[in-house]
C-alpha cells in the first residue's frame, strides 16, 4: 500500500464491518440510534455506545439527482441519493436499480442491498457497501 490510495484502503478495511452488515450505534445514555457509527453520540456526546443492527427496509423521504461526478468515477450519470426513514433512524444513501427516475417519489418503500461502492484501479481494491433500491413490485410512486 502506498500513497493516498493505500490510506483509503486502510479506511475501507477499518469501516468494513458496519458498512457490510449495515450496523449503526445506539447510545446507552439517550437511547438514540445513528449511522454511520461514530465514537460519540451526535445527540448527547456520550461515548457509551453499542452496536445496533439497522432495519433493511424503510421509506424514501426525499431524493436528489447528482449529474456531476468525478472524472473516471462513474460511467453512468445521474447518481440518485436519498434520505431514507428506517423508523429508528434516518440515513442518506445512494439509490440503485432505478429503472425509471420519474417513478421515484417521497413515500415509496425502499430496501437495503449490497452493491459495489467504488474500485481503486491502481491497486484493484473493490469496496462494497449498502445502497437502497425501490422495493420490487411496490410500484415506485404508484
């Protein structure tokens, strides 16, 4: 490992478990759940935290389309990013498997899926993680 790419590989390795298993952190002081897990609760500052499995289904609250992507970063544009309400927490995540963007709408059911996040060409490291997709058959916005 060398250079900046090597540092990104170390970060990807250290954050792989919460990312792969979709784990958040629950504060033992205030009871609130947050994602991604941090070293301290963003609500009360307590460091007394425990791992918490996040629900894999939720509702899309809002979304946006990103047309500007870094050079060589994506062959497909736009990228859709959504705010998802999981009931116990809200997360911002990339939306995937969007076949008809006109059918995206607030309130549609979405589910977490495991997908490729990025690929480091220099070192061949592929980073995977959770993205969300409209629930198949739920009628994206119907």
